[in-house]
């Protein structure tokens, strides 16, 4: 393992793998380490990606299991509302991550799986679990919502949603993402996403409601069984945290090391929908561009600032809107007020109310702290 690469990438999810590939293609020595022993395993993802990601990841088709055409939103027990044009794909996330890693390796990056980063020094060096240290000129933190790099530079994600998901047999095929909104699901929503002959059923909730997750998920599973849509057997389960506080400052120089954050570590996951793969891929490649500019002296004094500006231009507006809606809805729940169907609709992307309300109006009319 290299001890002094030009660029060290922590995390080999979509953000880290894309960053490692782009940096290696630019001719720099790149070491990427991942705490998981196998790329993408265990899967901690609902496995839906929007159609637009196809322009960013050319190998997407080989990881696609099923096409998605539309979105159906079920509000309480009312008939579903249909968004007819909502194209995307259900992917095999483990295969997707594996392929991205292979592309990074083919570009010349050194990949190490099953390696845990234990600490980060005040100079930006990474201390591994065995006590050895790795120093690099640029450190890219693509290590998830609990990012060690984010902690080291004082840019940690502060708010989360907790998620839980099961995979079960699919008895009646469908090609929509099914969304379930209810006052019973505090601060989040539930979903059923078809993936060939199985379906991923899950939910995300405010952390204070974590104890309710199993019961809520069991109830949704049983409801779909009763409707004849899915089977009772649980084929797999997963869960994890989703960043919900919006974008954090994605860079800082500590010691002589430029540290950059990408993907979940930068808070780029949408706190309403939980979508984060597309922003991970894009931010990983932008982080690589910033690293290359920094190391080549091409506007090196502005490389990190330009990276932050690029992320803000791409994601800040949508993230700010999502954060404001999440806090507004969380305030109703925290005050023990039953959220009405109309309020639920206004906080979901399928409805015009979500997009029509200015974020400053959301903040001013509903000041609260989730």
C-alpha cells in the first residue's frame, strides 16, 4: 500500500470511486481505501437512480435490473396520485459500486478494501486501524454521513434521517416508485421500489422515531401482502443514516493537506427523498477536478473555492428547499399535531405545492429546529 500518494480517497462508494478514477486518469498517484471488505456490500440503498445519471455513468445499463416509468404517491389511505413521467432505473447497487471501482483501478488507482481509517491528524494524515499513517497532498473524503474527514475539518453533517429496508418477493410486477406518506411516519416517508422479481420496502424517519421503525415497516409489508402484491418471506434487510441538514462546507486546508468532501460526506443527499447517488457521482468528479487543479497549479489558490461554488450552483437551491420542507413537517410532528393530507402533499416532490413555495417563505413562516 502506498504511504505517500498524491491523492488519498476515503470511501469507494460512487463518489469516491468516481473521484479516484478521474484523479488517476489525470496522471496522479491515487490510493483509495474502503472499510467494506467487498465493494458495495452490504447494500445500504433503495437502489433507485434517476434517468439523468446515465449521462454521468456509461456503465449504468449493465447494472440495471429494471426500468422505472412513473411515481405513485399514496397519501394516507387515499387513492394514489400518479406522476406519469418519472423515468429512472432500479440497479444492482453492489454490482454498480464494483464496476465503478474496477474503472478506477483500470485508470491506475490503487484500491484497498477492508481497511478502516481510524483517525485524522491535525496535519491531515490518516491513521489506519493498525496504527500506520498515510499522508497525501490532497485528501478526498467520500466516507459517508459520519465522515472522518468531515470531522477533521469541522464540517460534519449534524442532522440525519434513520432508514430501514427489507427485500421481499414481488408477486405483481409494476414499474413505478411507490411512495407512502402518512402522519404515522414521523419526519419521513415509506417506499416500495420494484427490482425484477423482488421489491425493496423501506422507510425513513426522524431519529427520535427510530424505535417505531420495525413496527411501521412490518405494517406496510403486511398491507402489501394483504393486497396480493408481495410475498411474506424476507430475503434481506438493511438500513442506515441519510444526511438531512443540507450541504456543509466541502473543503479546508489542514497542515499542508487540501481536504475535500464529496457525496454524503458533503451533505449532498436530498433530505426529503433520500436521493444521493447522482450527486455523489457528480461531486466525486468535481472533487477530482479540484484536486488536479490544486496539484497542477492551475488556479490552485482558487481550486477549492471553485469546487464549493460548483456544488452550490448545482445543489444548493434544491437542498435548501428540501431542508426547509423537512423542518416544517418535523415541527408539526414534534408539536404532536396531526399532519393533514394537504400538508403531506406540500412536502413531497410530486406535487406543485412543493416547488411553488419559496424557501425564504418556508423558513419565515415555519421557524423551527428539527
